[in-house]
């Protein structure tokens, strides 16, 4: 991958084009909040899935995580559901192509960005930079869903670094939010959401000119980005599949939060996990509730790799790994910033060599919410491995070097709500 700064040539940066968004018709659903969902990989199944399905008969989870009696018919069912909702007028396309300004707000958290169809670029072009590896079976599943529904059902979250002033795309955002939004709702997590359309030619040109100088980091949606690229290669001629639905955020104006994604090792009891590491890590039991244990983890991370193990109604801090063990198990052909990542040590040293756990969905679950990870481990008799988040600057620096982190290493947020605007490939 070639390394580039933010000021690339005009034809060598981000190209975001308008599209006719598919949106829920307010009069046809109970409420906009009731039909939305977190991104597909954040929904904690089965509890979260059942909760969303019962929230409203038209909840978007029926499209992004369809359930069927025969698993191999799930995606056909999603396609049929989408067609039925369009025929019934539950979903309808906007009258003209647009870019969309999207705002999320909760307390002191404010995020604004632009939703559009982004021209897909090859990894070696350095225009869109992934920072995590992907799991082939997840890409295959998402590809089959997109292929069958012919739709981008939820936007990726991408970030770029503007100049910090209200110019270009940021200036358009500041003007548009003074107008009445297309929709406004508050979801049960306390976030308010507002959406505006941008159709004026002058505004679209201003956004296009600004973004043409930018490169973007994938903050959330690596598997969907890999899916976009896979499906584009299947097409015989250029067309709608050469673009993918994204939300672009300028983090110089709206910094994202970065959180860790935790692991639940379904078939490894905590006692067995601790017994295997006691000779090569320091192990301490941490008294107190989860917040106190997480504070202990944050303090330990400052001194090196550290993990918090849970699942037996207690918390165990595992830190100070044996240097010879790390030298033997962590690949030496990567930068030190990658070699020292907690996620790197977790997978290369602990999961692969100490615990010897197969890297498969049956053995490892990836859960964003800390408390949910602990609860899942206690339910299954497994081990929750809680991680401390990586700073965004580390992520971006590795991505610029073309170095990907272990998959599911970071969780940027807040994530866009799924269901506010969709993109049909049949509409272009």
C-alpha cells in the first residue's frame, strides 16, 4: 500500500456520490426508533435479536440478521421481506439522489457526518485504509446477503482528517443542520438522530471537491468493505456495485470514541485458563465490581500487555507476560507497535500457543459490550477476556503503513443506527 498524506491529487481521493435513499415511511411504522437496530455485529444474540424483533414488525433486524427455519434460506427470506416492504409502502425511495447529513447526539457526545455512495478503491491505492483483518466466513455471509437483497442495508463508518475548520464538507454540514431535518428520533440507548438531504448542486460540488483530497480510515465495517470489493469483482461491467454505502466523519471536528472488542472463549473454563497462564504471566484476583476491575486493567496496561479474565463471578488480572514467550510466539516481521498490541499478544501468544483454541465461531465470540461479555461467559461456563482500547493515532499510523491489526481489535463509535437510510443497488 502506498503511503499518502491527506492532500492527494483531485482524482486520487474519496469520491462520494448521491443516491436515492430507501427510508421508512413514518406513517407505516410504530416509530422510527422502534425500527432501527445497532449494526449487525453489535446485536448480542439471541437476547438482543429477540428484543429488536419484538420492538416492531418492521424492525430492520429482519433484513440484516434474518431468521429462518432452514438456515440456508435466511437471505432469500430477507430479500422477500425487503420486496414486500417496498410493495406495501413501508420503505420508499427518496424522489431524487442525495447525500445525507447525519447527526448523533447524547449528552456531551456529538457526531456529524455525511452518508453517501463511495467509489470503491483497491487496497493498494491507499484511499480507504483498513486497519483490521477479516474473517472469511463473515465476508461470505455478508456477501450472500447483499447479493441476494441487491442492497447496502447499513453504512460503514469511515473517518478522515480535515483541516479543523468549517470549510468544504464541514461548511455544508454547518449550513444544512440549520434547516428542518428529514427525520428526527431518539433510540432507546439515549442517542438522538437527525438526518438531512443534500441535493443542491453547489453543495454537492463543495463536498466533492473537499473529499477529493482525502483518504479515509475504516473505523467500523471491515467485513462489509471486504464484501463490497468482492461483489464488485463479480460484476462484468462498472455500475452500482462499484460503490458502497458509507458514513464519513471528519474526526478533527467530531472525534470518535475508541473502545475494545472483547472475546468470550466458549469452551475454556476460567480455572483452566488461569492454570495455563500462571507460569508465564502474573495473575492477580481483583476485588470489587466490574468498573473497579476495569480501572485495574487500565492501570496495568500502562506497564505492558494486560487482560482481565472473567466468567466465574470474579475478575482476574493477567499481565507482565514472559519476554521469552513473547519473542517465541509473536511474529517478528511486523513493526513494534503491532507486536506490542494487546490483541496481537492475545491471539498470537495466548489463544494460539498457550490455550490452543481454534479460531472458529464455535470457540470464540466477539462482543462489544463489556458487561454482556461477562454475562455470556458466566452463562456458558467459558472465559471472557476483556481488553483495554487502543488509541486512534496508533490505529491510523499502522493503517497508513498498510499494517492490519488482528481482527476485531477496536470498536469506534458512536456507530450509525441501522435502518435510517438504505441503498438499493437496483436504483443505482
